[in-house]
C-alpha cells in the first residue's frame, strides 16, 4: 500500500491514488462494508432494528493497550457509565490507522474526502450491562470528518496534522500532532509492522475483550447515548512497534508505563448506526 500526502491548511491529508480507484479498492471496500452485516453470530449484542447509516474501512491499524489504574480512568469517565474491567484491571488503548471508503448508506465514497488518518484513545465501559467503548479523544486529519463526527455523534474529535507512510513495507510510519485548540496538545510518532500469521481472538480471552466491541457511548447534556457498529470478527496479527513519541494520554494525567500489548489488523470494514438515547447521566 502507498499513501500520498499533501498539505491542506494546517494538516497533511492523504490523497486517493487513482490506481486504487482503477483497481477497484474503494468499491471493494464498499462491498465488504455492506456484506459484513450478514455475519452476526459473534456479536455480544443484537443488531439495532433501524438500518445502518455510515460505512468505513480501517486500514493498517495498530492496537496498543496498557493496563492503567482504574481510579485514574474513573475520574475521566461519566458516572453514568461503569468501568469495564478485565480480571479487576482497567485498560487504555491507543489506535492509529487510516480511514478509507467513508460514505453514507447508499452513496459511493466521495473522492479525497473519504480517506484520512485517524488516531483514537479509548477505554472500556458498560451501561445497563452492555459493553462498549468510551473515547477520551479521536484525532483526524480531515476537518470535515472532525466537524461531522462532533455534530452527529458528539464525540471528542480533534483536528491534527497527520501523515502515514507505508513506503518501506512492511513498516508503517505514522505521525500525528494535534493542532485543534479545543484539545490539549498530544503527539504520536510511531513505526510499526505486523508479525506472524493471522488469527481471530479466542472467545473469553483478554485479546477478544479488548477488540471485539460493538458499541460506543457518549454523554451529552445530561443524557447517555449509544451508537452501535458492526464488522466481521477482527483478523489480527502480532505486531512490533517503536513508539518514539507518545503523549496521547498526557491530557488525562495518565502515565502509560511498560510495554503495551500490541495487535495489528490489515483491514476492517465497518458500518455505523446513529446514536440513540439510552439513559440519563
């Protein structure tokens, strides 16, 4: 894979390679987004009754997970949500990747605007015994994506100056520097690559608990909202990562100590449902 970056305003925004379009990469991702809904046995939650509204494909994704003190995480998560712990321990994850094929249901991905880098910082929660994700921050190299996600999903998206370089395969060089004044400064400079064969996470394992999540939660104006997502089970590989600079958890006052648990996923095709109110904060 190759990423071509060009500077737009204060960020580096990837440009869709014409060769990808000719090869049918984007249209193939669109088909995989749509067909993933046919495989649901692995979901811990039933599918929503309403139709999904948004599709995306995530590429070259690194999961980097750290054990963190539960009391430190608790102070940054609304009281209406319970922390989801594994063997009594809280986890925080940093996930850099590239988004492709962003589109509304029934509409093809628009050129250029459908493709951008993204970087998430998240932890794990439950509401009414339903597991999900709480996002501390989501950085994106697209001003339009940031504005749309903030408006539609009330998520803490921030504009960042980002670049992905996969020109030295199998290595992926990733750079993100937050430039959005609505959030505290945060930077990631990393180099990572996959190792070994492909696998699905063993049900009941820590690995499955960390990645097989099909709901995100937000809190807005005193109400709790949930947005469901769906995708096939994650196809994972081991990974090696050199996290040269990682201040993504600094705005939380959380120190990420020790070696993280790493996983790599070459691609995941995802569909989203709109947020729905599920309770009071």
